[in-house]
């Protein structure tokens, strides 16, 4: 029964990821529609997640108190965010950016939900290969959810280039609606504000802090060399696989964040160095920041990368170092380290 419940979570997250991936590409072509197919896929995943949340809450099975609360808070926050997002769209029309408050509530709710599932599996699953593989996969879903808002820039950079070439990927109705929302005609300024609505540095700082701290936490909890790299490879393989499917289907493509592979390798290298627990973040931050910004530079040189603000690296490094220290403290306090974590009592 324990494995059935967590298999259900994996299926729910697969539906949510498929719907989310299609959704962002959909919105770079057409005006928003509440009943669009991507939303329906996401709704299937959400319905399954709600059902699993109720089972955990009612029976107490497969989770400890912390995991149960995280799952409940996450699911509740997500369900609250859904009508708020619908109201936002009814009032304001097209939501120009993935970074809006109502969208943030959706991402944060999902993050709490996945964190609770990770906690439940971590403390309840027996040691072995299955435990490691599923825990790694769950962190992959966690990374995907965190990176999702950044896809606005990943799609936007190619969408803007297409418009400049005179081959816009968005339907004329969407271009007109987006321009009118900004009070402008359909011109370069309007399209640029629609495609890339946040400062360039947001992309690199967000990836260099939030994305990397998830990979660091994964390495701590899974406890296997190469964990961060495996998660990045899996995520990038998925993005690479769906890219041609979307494009062949007539939807816009994105600049896939291949720089994450370089950064993930840096995370794993940081854990190979024999250093005291609270000293590793110092050297590790330097390695990972170099991996993030160096990877972005290489991707921009060889392929296409979203605007990333090279001068923002000190901010990203400082925030990552502080976040890493907090993660080290919390992982020790709540026994989340793979080698010495004592399983919590589960029902």
C-alpha cells in the first residue's frame, strides 16, 4: 500500500508536468483559455494529488506528521491559488508574465506538496535501489516546478527573435491583446515586454540560487555521488524530448537550459571534496556559481540562452552561500542526511 500511494504521487506529478510543459508553449501562441487541453492534463494530476492528500490525512498512512502537514498545506495553497488565478485573468485579461503573484502561489503550493511527498518517501521507504531512484525522481519534479516560471524567458527569447525576423509564432489575436494590455501598438517594445517582462538578472539569480539549492538538498538526502547530475540529465532529456513534439505540433519552442548540466556537475564536484560540513558551502558556492554563469555563457555562445545578466553573479553567490548554510543546519536538525538519517516513525 505504501508503494501504491507513492506510485500514485509519481503519476500525479507526471500529469502535472506534461500539462505545465504544454501550457507555457500554448500561451506563447494563443490567448488563455480556462479549458485548454494543457489545463485539463494539469487538472487530472491535481485531482489525483487531492485524492492522495485526503488518503494520507484520513488514514495517516505512509507519512509522518511533518510530511502530512507539508502535503496538506501545499495542496490547500494550490487549491486556493487556482480560483485566485482565474479571478486575476477575468479582471486583468492576459497574464503577461509567469512571475505574477497568482502564479507564484501555484508554484509555491506545488513545492510544498512535493516537499511533503519527498519527506514521506524519505522517512518511510526501505533502503535500497528503489528508494534511491524514486527519491531522485521526486527531486526531479521539485526542480521542474522551481524552474517552470523561468520558462517565460526561455520561450520569450525565441519568440522575440521570431517576431524580429518577421515570423511571429504567436497568433495575431494574442499579439494584439498583449499590446493593448500594455497600452501600445504591436511594436518591438510591446513584444519585448510580453516576451521578456522581467530584468535579465532574474533568470540567472533565480537559477543560481533556487535551482541549485534544490540540487544541493537532493545530493544531501539521496547521498549518492552524481545525484545532481542525474537529476539535471533527466530534466534536460525530458525538455529535449518534448521540444520537437511541441514544434511539430505547431507550438513555439524554447531555449532549453542546458547550462544546468554544467552547474549540476559543479554541485556533485563540491561534495566530492573532503571538507567539513560548514566549510563546503564556501568552496561549493564558488564552483556552482562558476558553473551556472559559465554554463550560460557557453550556451549563449554555442546555442541560444535567455538573457541572464552576467554582472549579477555576486548577488547569486551571496544568496546561494547563505541558503546553503541554512540547508546544512536544517538537514542536520531534521535528520535529512542520507548516511546517518534515522527513519522517523510512520504508520
